C-alpha cells in the first residue's frame, strides 16, 4: 500500500462475509489475514458473568491506607492526601514494571514511573457507568499528570493504557487505568514518528490529515465523527471491532490538550465503549494513548490518538511467533455494527 492514502486507493468491501484477504498496516507493515469463515457466528460473542468488586476493594474510598501514597489526585477542597474526599486518584503501582529513579542511576533504561489511575471512589467495574463528568475528570487527570512528568524532564515518553477484564491483563476489577513513563520511546511510537516525519519530508504534507480525509471520503469504516474527533475501524484492524479515535486538528502531544477538547474526548470515548459493549456483549478490551515524546517539541505529521483493542479472541502462536494477525471480522462490517448500535 502506498504511504499516502487517497480515496481511490482504499480497498472496497467486496463479498466481505465469505472472502479471505490480507491487508498490511500502512505504518507498521504487519499483515492482517481477514478470514470470516473462521468465526462460527462472528457476532455472537459469549458474554462473561458480570463480576463485581469485592467487599475488600483496595481502590475504594476509605481504604487509602491499603495503597501506596498518591502522587496526584482530584480532591474536594480541604481534604488531605491519602484520605477520603477524592474523585480521581493516581498512585504508584505496588508491583511496578519499572524501577523508581530514586533507586537506580538515571542512565538505566529500566527506571521510570509506573502508576495506577483509580478512576472513581466507588466500587465500579466499568468506566462507561461513571457518567460523562467523571470520565472527563479521568481524562483531565491523564493530561495533568503527563504535564507534570513532562515538566520534570526526567523521562522522554509516557504511555497511558487501560486493561479492562482478565483477558486484557487486568488483575483488579475496580475501574482503573495505568501510566508508564520511560527513559526511552517505545518502538511502535518510534515507527509512527519516523513514518510521518519521512512522509512530511517527501511530500510536505501531513500524513494523518490525508489519512483521515481519505477515510471520510470512503466512509465505510467510520463509526462516528464529531466537530472535534473521528472514530474509525482501521483498514488493517488486528482485532474484531478495533477502533481508533483521532482529533480532527493537528496536535502531537496529549499533555497540551485544552479542557474543552478533553470534555469532547470523554464523550466520544464513552460512546465508543458503549457501542463496543452493545455489539460484542461487553468484551474485555485495552485502550492505549499514542502521544509524541516529551522531548520532541516539533513533530511534523504525527497526531496523538487513542486505540481500542477488544479482546474477543486470544492472541495465539501465529500472532506471537509470526508478527501477523488473524481477524474474522472485516472493519467495514465492524464499523456498521458499531455505528448502528443503539446506545441512548
């Protein structure tokens, strides 16, 4: 597939329900095999039992002594750190994947910050049940904590991600997400930066602007578009019902996002996840922020965005060993199901 997408070069959905096809991600080049016959009933996913937080939920308000000391919180006026009276609370992970900079020399790439964002004080398992105003506070906390880390100048990049459900890697039910700030730029982000920079150098054009324009012209993979955001199922979706959420304006760093944008972001994420719960029977999923490194001030062509990966089927030997993916659901079909979902 050429580097620069255009409406005429985007593949058309021809007999998608029965055809096999290989598509290549335009940036990362991994192949995705679309094999609809592999799905016995592609849209009849089994709904797991609705789990609830236990009585000893360590993230619930009133149990602050069971966690590490908070590094950031949205609190009621007059309340003290590590006490009740918070709406969103960010705490160091008790079992971190990175070691604190205070414990190692700064040159060690394993040093960093690994934190948990507790998204609500009550024992709730789903972010979609929190309400728009609470989800907005969560996204504001994401932005504000990233801003603090950027100003500290100790790290070059940070990733925010949510693991919802055991198949997605979650070990606790209470609605939460995580943040990892590192001394290196993760490889997938490096590839996106290099690709968009090379495209800009060759064409003097913004890759993501062209990509979103092409998708809007084609229309078949669009789930929703608002004044601020475009939600779509990517052409080479690795997962059934995979969605990407892009701002319709040029912005590379999520930590520079305005409050008004965060409100709109909270609304489109809420609707996107509600659509997913509706059409795929409340699956486990991950969502991940792709944002530019703190240290890169000018990033031509790159645009921050969120990617949602439903875990309706497992990642097995082929995916792990071959660097390729098998998806039983074409994104053109997935986007229509998501678009038509009744969520009001």
